[in-house]
C-alpha cells in the first residue's frame, strides 16, 4: 500500500531555475499575510534535511506562523526544512514515510537547488521544463527503487508507476484549467500516451490541479477515459495535520480554492488513509502558497 506525496512551491515563469525564482514570491507572501492575519498556529515537528527516511524523535512545538522576511530565503534551507517536516508529519500520521514525493515548481538540476534536501537514502530526480514553474523534482527513496517506474513527463506532468498504481503528478497549466473540454483533452492525451508507450493507464492524479471547482478534475479524467474517478478527500474543507486546529477552505494562498488534491480511479484503486494535508508553514516559516498532501492507496 504505497504512500504518495506531493508539495507544490511557488516559482515564477523564469527560464533560469534558480533559488531566486522559487523563493519569496508574491503568492508566498500573500499566503503568509493571510495566515498571520488570522493568527494561525503550526505544530512544528522535529526534522532533519539529510535523513528524510528516518523518524526524528522529539516533541512537537506549537508556534505562530512567522511574519515574512525575505532575508530568510537567501539559501534553499527553508525549502528543505519544509520538505523534511512534511516527511516527519507523514510518518506521524500514517506510520511510514512516503514511497515517493514529487515537488512541483522546483528544479533540483540547478546548482542552487541541487541539495535543498540531501542524504544517502534517497535521490533527487529533476524534471526540467522551459519555465521553472512547470518543472518538478521527484524524491525517490533508495529502498523503494524496485517498486517505482518512471513512465513519462511533459509540460505540467510527471508519471510514475508506484507499485501497481499509475500516478500522474501534475501542475496543470493555467491555459487548460477553466475550459472543461480542453482539460478533458489534456488528461486524455496524457492517458493515451501512457497507454501507447507503457500499455498502462492513469490510476491516480495528485498535485496542483488549478481546478476552478472541486469536481473539475475527476470529471475531466472520466470524460474520455471511460473510467470513474473520485476525490480522495471528503467535503470541501480540511484541518491540516500540522495546522494546530485551523480549518482551511482551500490549498491556495488565501485558503479559498481547492487546487491541490488526489483523485483516483475507484474501479481499481482504494484509499486506505488520508489524504492528509500539511500547511504552507510547516517550520513556522511560510515557504509556499500551497498545502502539501499525502495519501495511502491500495490496488483493488
């Protein structure tokens, strides 16, 4: 039963995929203003950026979300700390670390981001696109390499087979988000490519869908695949696992739009646990305008 995780960051459309294009961006600052304006708290778990796969013992500290300061983003360490905190929270919520995690809007092939997390127990697999905001980096634990198979990539997506579950990690381009027909065609084209090249089809989509309504992604996936897709989450709001009791109405900078979701083919896949959501301020510092999420799924 694999645990699959995703975290979008907030990069701009720069063709230079540097630290500067991925930190202290407008929507990250807006997310911080929103959280601090509400006086939101975060439960900060102990973490280590060089040993993601190992539980870190120690108490959780409840802290207020800090006020944004651009000086905090001179290195990639805040991004790495956020990812490491997410891994620890996934372990605390689900009893195991992710089998794979994909970070949207991060290109670890750039020297400034090549070691935002580091360790001998996993590898960083970058997927570069023209714009930094359409790039990805997969975090692949060494122990799980046998259960993971890379299936393909394109603008706005990366596909892996995680065990038997064909998983599409997405940051859906804005040009497809608001037209139901265009979005259905986009997912159908990806599904057809995976079917043609790998003799497989999409079982789950996870990531930043940029969807205009909560059901847009599941409807678009089902429109041309002759399959039945369902949202892994129940309802239209959630309490982040590390969110100290705050209720979020969305995963974007103002917590109003449900962009980051997991959607699965209910004919073949079932949700065993989750999804759990993690706040954009996992270390007390707001480093993104997106909530992270993880879900444990099973085949059949």
